[in-house]
C-alpha cells in the first residue's frame, strides 16, 4: 500500500510530453552569465541526432569590472540578447517556428532573475507556437554534455561536476538517476580560482587567467595545502586554500610577474591534484571504471591532462566534453531534453523556476 | 566592543555566545577583507544555531543559502546565509526581496553588507573581522 502511494505521488508530480519520433528541440540557457540558444534535431527511437544550430552571448566582459556576475545586470542582458539569439539560430537552421516541437529551458539551479528571463521567454514561445516547455536541470545538462557530438559512457559512471558554483561527485546510474556521493563543504573549485585571481590582481573569471599564467610558472615554489585529501570521504573544501594563497602573497616582498606565474601554477596544481585524486577515489569506492568530467573548470587543460594520465594508470576511461561545452551553453540543455525524450523520461512541473533545484531529486 | 580571538575554537565559542542572544528577525552583518574569516565565523554561527547540513556551501554565487536551525529558546528558526559581494548597490539588494528575511522565522547572516547598509532593520549586529599581523590563526573582532 505504501509503495502504491509513493508511485502515485511520483506520477502526479511529473508528466510526459507526447511528441513525434523525429524532433526539433529549441533550448534556452540563461542561468548565470551566458545567454544561449540552440537547436538539436534527432530521432527518439534510434537516439541518433545532432546539434544543428547554436548561438551564445557571454556577459563576461560586462561583469569583469565587478569581479563577478552581477545578478541584476545579468537579467537585463539576458532580456536584451535572447530574441536576437533565437532569431539567429532559427535562420541558421533554416527552420520555421512550426518545425519546432518543444522548447527546453534551464529552470534551475541558478540566479532567480536570470532564470526567470529564460523561462518566461520559453513560455512565451511555447504558448505562441502551441508546443510544450521542457524544464531542464542545469547540472543534468552539464553531466550529459560529453554526449554532444561524442558518446556518453555506459551507465553507471562517475561524474565530477566542477564550476564556479559547484564541485560535486555524482554516481550516474542512468538518465535522471543521480546520486551525489561527494561535494564541497564550502567554496567551489572555480570560486577558489576566482578568489585567488583576485588576490593576484587578475580579472574575472579567474580560472582561464590562472591557467594562462600557470603555463610558465613553477608549481613547486609555493607549498599550498591539498584540502580534504587525507579525509576518508569524497568531500571537498577550497575555502582554506584561497586563504593560504592570500597569506603566501602577503608574505612576499613584491608580487612580480614571476611570483604571479608561480602562484598561478601552484594553485592550479593544488586544485587539480585534489579534484583528480578524489575522482579516482570515487571510482574505486563505487567500483566503476568510467569517469566523466564536466562544468566550467573541466575546460582547464592542466586538469584534463592530469586526469587522463592518472586515470590511465588505473585503467579508468575518461570522458571530457569539448572545452566549449564545459562552460554554460544551450546545446547541453537541448541534448539533455533529447536524452530524456529518448528514454521516455518524465519532466518536472517546475513552477516558473527553481533557483535551488536539487540534482538528487531528479527522476527518470 | 573589540576582542582578540586566538584561534578557530575561540571563534566558535564567541559564535555560540552570540547565538544564545539571537531572536527572530535578527541580522548579523559581517564585514572584513577577503580571508579575514567572515565565512568561518558565519559557519560557526550557523552551527551554533543548530544547522545540521554537512555542506554549508559558499553563498558567493547563489547569493542566498537557506537552512533550518533552532533558537536558544528551543524554537525552530530559519537561517539565511548571504553574500552581497556581487551586488552593486542598494536597489539590487532590495530586488532580491531581502526584507522578508528580516522577520520571523528568519535569522540572517550577511557577508559584504556594505553594499546596502541602509537596508537593515534596527535589530542589527554589525561585526568586523580583521587579521592580525604575523599570526595566521588570530583575528580581531569588533562588535558595534
């Protein structure tokens, strides 16, 4: 009886769209500082499909002078560029609005105002064209991104999701089956890069700036901590690392270019080592030999190279999205919607948006 | 009032004392430079308020993180941990609807409150943290 009630309540909260076999999905992403629109075309019976158009506008230049995303500025910018981007992709794909079967949109997690712009625009499009809105979880988009133009590893696999706002290890049992097995207890890895960059006087976003400088730096000059590596769990903590960077810089007589390069290399090495070791530990603990990394920090070349080498030693295969699908984009949102349609998954009834939508709460 | 906290244990003890005095609608504003210990203090205060979540993620990107806690009286409360660093000015703070957090059942802990000091209600505790030269663990704390 208890079981039946649970099944009932689950179906009550979710719904399944009825669409044809061959679908064109237009997707919108506006959860943070990238505004993006993309169209994915595919056959839900065979699971074969391809990205046919995408357009993206970054607000990084707008936000750089504030040292980070400014929520209100972000919302205004999304609103300004969304219609242009949508027109662009429709023209690129040579499609008419009645060719579009569904609108997928990032409904969370993210900044409330920014999400609302994308969601309202998606709802408007859907209403005007009498097609459904498919609310997509931003992190599910990141998780499945290596499948765009490539192939997803076989289920189950371990995913390291690492960005400015998130650092988590997930056991992916299937589409919609995500178990968070490790997470940051404080700052995200990308945030550590951003804040270390600020200490070094580098602009936002910090990750790419640090990567650029680190190429010529000596990663052994500064002895930075490897937080949580000795702990027998899969959690992270990067808040103390940023503080260690700050103290090391304060103890220098002068912060010259060489010191900046050496510090950048030292931070990158510290963050990289922790991320790689914890990811491999997760594979070992769950007895899974397939690892995927995604999110903005997954674009970091040092991390990608280190992971390939270390995983290779343990016979673990690594899936990486191309760097352009590591950062926020709409292709991954369209692709996640397509994957859900392929396995006949349910979609959430997300009332407008959910800025704190939990990944573990997703269902098939 | 100004005081020296010699290490993280003393910071936690101070946070526990402060937590005992808190009531619905109270706001704790935390000022201090990057690395001065605002987040450490905020987390200590959340623990003292009975927040049980294992991860207390940085609110730098999300701006507001919400938790369940308990007041010294035993009444359940909600705790909002905010970081206004990325906000530009007072209007933006208003647009986030922060005023609802300045009433029952909320206790608000706000880092980088300088963005909108006029937004606060009368029940404000403003704490400034500073690091002390040549001692990595020591902090000076000023309550005003």
